[in-house]
C-alpha cells in the first residue's frame, strides 16, 4: 500500500513547518466538530487543571506503572504488530511511536497515553492475537489518529480522571470528565477516519471498530450488523451516551460510511468523484448522526 497523499493546503502548510496550524486544527481529515470542541477545552478551567495534574502524574509515576507490566513491540517481539504500525505510520506520514503489548484481557483494547511530545500506544495482547492483519492496521491507525491530531494529553487526562480520580482535586473531576467525554466522542470520529486512510478498506475498518467495541473475535458482516438496529438517536437510552467516551457503535459505523462517500477520501483512494460529498457536507451529516439531544 502506498502512503496517503495529503496534497491539501493544510497538510502542505504543516510539512513546511507551520506547526501552529496543526496544533489548532489537527490533520486535514479531522472532524470539524471535534476541532471546535477541542479549542473550547483550552478555556475550560477544570480541564486545564486536570491536564496539568495528569502531565505531572504521567511523568512522575504513571508512565512507569503502565509500561512496567507491558512488553515493547519490535520486529523481534510481535513482529506482525510492528509491521502494521510501520505501515500505518507510512500511510499517515508519521514517525513511528513506541508501541507496547499489555497483558491480555477479555476485550480487544488499545489506547494512546502520555503527552503530545511523548506518546505511547498500548494494545492488549489479545488484540494482537485475535485481529487479522488489516484489522490490526485499522486499530493502530485509529490510535495514530490521536497522535496526529494532538489528542494525547486530553485522552490521558480522561483516562486517569475516570480510573484514578482520587489523584485530582475533587471539584474538578465531574465537570472535567463530562467535558472531556463530549470531546472524546467526537475525537473517535476523527480517529476512525485515520484508520480508514491507513487501510483503504471500509468494510475491514468497520469490522475492526465493531470487534473492538463488542469485544468479539468472530467474523462480522456489516450489512447483518446494521440490519434492524434501533435508531441510537431516539428513545430514552440515548441520554446514557452523554456519560460515554465513545459514540454508540452504530453512529461510528454510519459516520465513517459518510466520510467514505466524501470527496476527500474518494480523491485519496483514487475513486470517482462524481456525486461525492464536500467536506462541509460530510461534517454536517456526521453532526446530525452524533446528536444526542
């Protein structure tokens, strides 16, 4: 697979050294709703306090604690994962970050933690064993999307706020968690797009997303999965999504299908542009899909 040709103004500007453009907007494929909310987080005092505390925690103890029970992925240890990571980095034009295999759990899990300057991808060994090559490429591409779009400090803050809240001043925890969860649901849309740009295979990318979300390792038929699903935007159950860090799976599937029908992805994939959606139309449809209220 050849690398994705990001021959777009924002990407060219970044490659020429305009780092502030990337810091503000992220990659050219990113979801506009996520970029807008991420900019708002900068002015949210509980979030900024949480990020400051998380950064200190990560540098002082959390990094060693997390990685101390993991094994670094190399071309000798978990070579298939190492090859997939390099392939995904080539597609997104990124330097290869450290990747660690964590002890296996019952779920297929991956996360990126650390700081924007010092990110680490951690994948549980079960995912490395249960995903095929292209699904693994999609999962790692999703995590690289967090790195490419400056998500790491926010994702790390949310992780420790929800898993070790006693480390934070009590009054900041709830408002910071709610704000970061709202952002995280949109950030996953951006990173699902990164996964697709790595695989150029919509069905395989959706299979990987569904497998990770369901913790399943059986073959997934996308058409069967979508058949007779209730509309996640209707019913009282939709309010539970406000306390989640990821959108409901049907929303992620629909949002990525919309992105795949857009001119940005079709151009990169060498597909016919006739009838393709503009970036604005893609993001407008995605915003409607993601609505909770």
